[in-house]
């Protein structure tokens, strides 16, 4: 897992600063590893071997699992150089 997810090494600029982002990266890795990637020894995905699915998922299938929320309203920006009251 450490070799597959570069966020675990922290030697790159892709390390997770927030725990929430780290957990999301792990979850995406697990879904890809178990439902998309065909393993050489099994010749199928682990989910297919466990009879959870009948055909491998695609990246598009994973993206379609993500719920689409409305963007949140942002507050006003502070103008640079002007004193705050």
C-alpha cells in the first residue's frame, strides 16, 4: 500500500496535510485496487473473485459514485492593503 499511494511517503509534494484528504486518498486506492485493477495471479479483480461484481469497474464508474453537491457560498475576501475595522 505504501508503494501504491505516494501520499504515504511525504517525500513528494503530494502528501496529505489534512487527515480527511488522507482518508479519501486511501479509499480511492482501495476501490481501484479491489474493483478496477485486474491482478496477474487471479486474472480478475479481487471483487470479481469474491463474486461481488461480474465485470471490472472503470474509473468513470467510480466517479459516478461520488455525490454531486452544490458549491458552498464563500465569505467576502479581505482587500489587501486596506485596514480592517
